[in-house]
């Protein structure tokens, strides 16, 4: 059990508020947030023991429908992290928009950084994101907690493995970061797609190998060892790989220029998973706050973007995110360099010029078919301040609210060890793009009121994904607790939401076919894997947050999604799936 498992007793009434939500930030590690009540009082607000089952006693029941001729079998996986920045709240803008603490249980968020009760299309579109590919969609689900209960009866659980200790040690390990290439490519002709995809994968492999080399040579060589032995050769490999992509595109379209500038990589201190910096938006108690460049938001200041300009505006909004990330990388790797004006002259000044040119391109694009927006150049300058967000233009996370009292949901929050977000095809045919701002949910948070019509068995163990149960699984040693949330994928072609949040997008039939009048769109599947110690499972001491009346019934498990992908990104998803490819972004 990571962190302070078993060291504190947890009261039944808790308050997740500023200073009360303890977030232990460690790169690549597991964040545990512990809520405290009156000292000396133990709470065992655990779920009913009858709601647990040995996964080996569940018969296989999760078979995929057979694919018909012309099925779309590709997948598109998005990396949005594991909520390293500690974005929690008891809101649900999909099911209870505008109602603070409308969920009455805590949600775990990845993707959009602004998600709270007051989120709307404009605020979601203007926000930053934790997704590496710039996907601003909101993905959220109820947290899982562990109840330690009475320590005398239930001694602290053993640690499941050494991963967390290694992750804690790796919190300050240097990591190689490289500019993103995929987002800088123009539209790739079909004839070049396979070669470009192969080389994009090769770029990832090259970075992984370089980081492995970096980790295995700590302390070796002189002051220039990393540059000469790792970064220099990596740059040469990347330059050759990038050039192959440019040549492939140039065979049937205009050859892209200037991509060689993306070959050099830099060394920085690791502050998040996968080599990308992550931050605690609320500020980790007692933790240092790093300096971060913050820039005015541009997306929210734009007028309505005409359809002909949408693709170009989306590309340049993503470029703003990349420019900011590169500037922050430069800031992190140049600490202590230059004189008092170094940051202004070497980082902020050039960033302003790049942003001004990028913003001007968007204004010109809009002005071709509508009134050209004025005054956007005032958004170009950026400032140096405290770190407030990840994955794009800095955004403060929503602060803790006074109404975060969660009397029936307490215990130690378990951040997932793995979050898988994958969009899949249809076994019955091709898929179409889902509309921007589409809302969707899976499962039912209130089965005691609504019945079981919309509940979805979602619990299993790794290695046993062909067995789903609506009870909490007890997994064999070496297997981890897993939740699999599959979303509806048949859209009515008109609405992005409906009164019950269900009738506008429904599940296909058992053969994977959509009902007449509905169109297949990419099917979202979210998998959540947890490092819950085996003895905690056997003691039946883990549970999902729920509405108080549900009493932590695992049948109440659910998941919510709002699509905020740009059209360009959604088209990439659709093209990948319909071309039967396996894509990761």
C-alpha cells in the first residue's frame, strides 16, 4: 500500500477541501489522497461483503461480436495520463450541469483541465488538456478508495510490488524530451500514410531507447557524455527518420519544409509520466512550485470560426500549445544561465514573436470568409509565473469547493496505475466522425432508483478480461483489479445530448449493428487498472465512490465523456479506424 496506508484512521465524515486533500505527487508513481477526520476514530464504511467475488468463479462472458465483411477494425488510443495533477471534484456537467456537488461522490478526471459543474462548450474548448495529442475531451469516472478500518483488526496491507518505490526514486531522474512531429505534418496522402506511420512509431522507439541508455549510464563519462553519446546520435537518427517522412509525402504532394528543426531533443528533470511535465494544479501541500510560462488563452477570444477556416485555426491553436511547451522545456533546461534578462531575451521574446505570427495566421484564415478579428495581437505576450497546468496553455484547475462534504465516501483515493483510452471501430461496417461536444455516458450511477436497465458489468482482473462482473473482483496473485467502461456508439446523427443523456447515442445490438436511423461512430472504451494489494481485496476493503443511497454498490459504476476533439483530430481517429490501423497518439 503506497503513501501512508494504515498510518491514519479515517473518519466517516470527510471534507475534500484546500489543505484536506493530500496529493502525493511523484512522477510515474501512484498518487494517494487520504482524507482525515477526528483522530482516534476508525471508520469502516466499506461495501457489503456480499458484493465481492473471486474472479475465477465468474464464467467467461465477454466475447466480441464477429466482424462482417467491410468491418472497421482499427483502434486509436489517446494518452491523457492518470490524473497526475490531482483533478478531482464531486460534479458532473454531463448529467447534472451547473449543480455543485451534483454527483455526491468524487470523480477522477483526465483530459480537459477545466471540467467542473459549470463547464460548457465554450469553456471546454478554451481549456488546456492532459492529453499528449491535444485532445481536449473530458473523461471522468468515480474514484476507487481503500478503507483501512480498525488497524488492530486489519494491519496495514503489504505493498503489492516495488513500482512505487522505484517511481519515487525516479521523480527527479533526467529524461529526454523531443518536439512532437505528428502535429507538424501536413495532411498525409493515402499513398504515404503507411510509411509515415512506420516512421512516427520509429521516432517513439528512438526516444525510448535513448532514455533507456540515459538511465543505464548514470554517472558515466565527462560533462559532455550525454550530449555526445546520447543526444547527438538521437538527433541524427531523428533527422533521417523525419526526412524519410518528408520524402514520402513529397512523392504525391508538396514536400513539407523545415521539419529538420524538430530533430534535436533536450534533457530535463522528469516531472510526469512518459517524459512530459505534469503539475499539481492545486499545489501539493508543502511542495515546491516550479516556475512556468503562462500565456493568454486564444481559443476563447476567437469569434465564431467559419467552416472553411476551421482546420487551419485548429492547426494553429495546437501550434500555440506546442510553442508554449517548447518554451517551458527551454526554461527548465536553462535554469541559471545568462544574466537577469536571459529569460526575457532568449525565451519570452522569441515566444511572443512566434505566437504573434501564429495568431495572425488564424485571423487571416477567418478573414477570408468572414470579418477578420482585430486586437488578437495583444494575446501574444506571455509571462513567467507559477506552474498551473499541463499539456497546453496554462490553466488553473478548479479549486476545492466548500460543498465538497462527502459523508458517505471516505478512504484513501487510488489513482489508476494505468488508464487506457481507446476508440474502436464497428464489426458491422465503417464509422463516421462523432460531432464535437457530443456527451455520452455508460452505466448508471443510481440503479437503486432507476433499476438495472442501463447498468453495465464493468469489473474484472487483468488477464481475465473475458470475464466481466457487476461485483468487486478478488484477483489471483499477480493480477490487478480492472474496470472496463465501454460507451454507446450509435449516434442519431442530430443531437449532441438528450434529456436523459442516453437516447441521442445508444449501444449497438449484440451483432454490433446500429438500429435504423442511427450511425456508427468510434466506440470509446476506457480501461482502468489498479494496484490494490491482494490482502485488501481478500479483506473486501476497496470500494467505488457512489451516491449515498447506493452504498458503494459496484453495480453503480459508470463513466462520462464529452468529445472536445478538433475536427482534424477526429478525422485522424476515423481514418485510422476505417483503414484498420492501430494508432497511438
